[in-house]
């Protein structure tokens, strides 16, 4: 059975934004997305509390997904209760991991196939899957304390979560874009 993301969750309770931070760091002021909160709860329910516990084969089993490896670019397929993520066996394990979470985003957020969709809808679905990839592969609740610089932090995330550096950099950019400082909300800029 596929875990369902709550629909229509745009507002948070006063405590939902309070993830344990472990001291003063630059993550202070981060405003989690609905996906951050949902994945925090899902991972916690399955006793995933550290980055090293985040194994994509475990995540696949939680979702009832079969992972296969082929010499073709990554894709996902789901129909009639069957869920498959095919990963490119020619790519590095870090890229396979990133691709897994991207394809999981399609299964979690979308129904049906992209074939025949308007190109703008395909772009939207790809954008949504790329964003989901970041929060699922490097969930906020499992992030380590911040390093001295954002680039050092991206390198640390790439190492801890075994993802390519470009994916870790995108997660850092996402974190920075969701911060609020001293009552000023810069997320929409």
C-alpha cells in the first residue's frame, strides 16, 4: 500500500515547524514544507532516525515498490497495484540513489503516464519530482548540524546521504530559500 501524502496541508500548527536542531546554527528559521513534515512522520514511524538508516531499498519496501536495474535511463511504472522503479545499472550508486528518490516522487505525487500530456504538465511533474527527491533523500528531520559554510554543508550532505554533490547543493539551496529571519519571510523573493 502506498503511503498517502495529506492533501490540502498548507498551514502548520505552532509546533509542526519545530524540528530538533541541536543548538544554534544557520538552519534556524527554516520553515518546513508539508512534504518535510509528512516524510518526518513516515520515516519516524519506520524507525529511520539517522541518515545512515535511510536505505532506498527499505524505502521501496515501505511503499511496496520493486527496484530493478537495467541499462536504460531511470523510470518508474505503476499500474494495477504494481509499482516498479527501474534504475540505470550503468550509473554510480550515488546517482542511482538520487534517481530512485526522483522516481519515488512521481509515484508519490502523480497518477498515470506523462505520455500524451501537454509539455507544460510534464515540466511541472518533473519540477515536483525534483523537489520531492531533495526532501525524501535528505529529509529535514535527519539533517546534521550545519558546517561552517553552505558549500561544506553540501559536501557533508552528499557524504552522509550518499547522493551526488549537485543534488546536495540543490537541497542546500532549497533550505536557504525556506528560511525566515527575524519575522521577515524571504521565501517568495
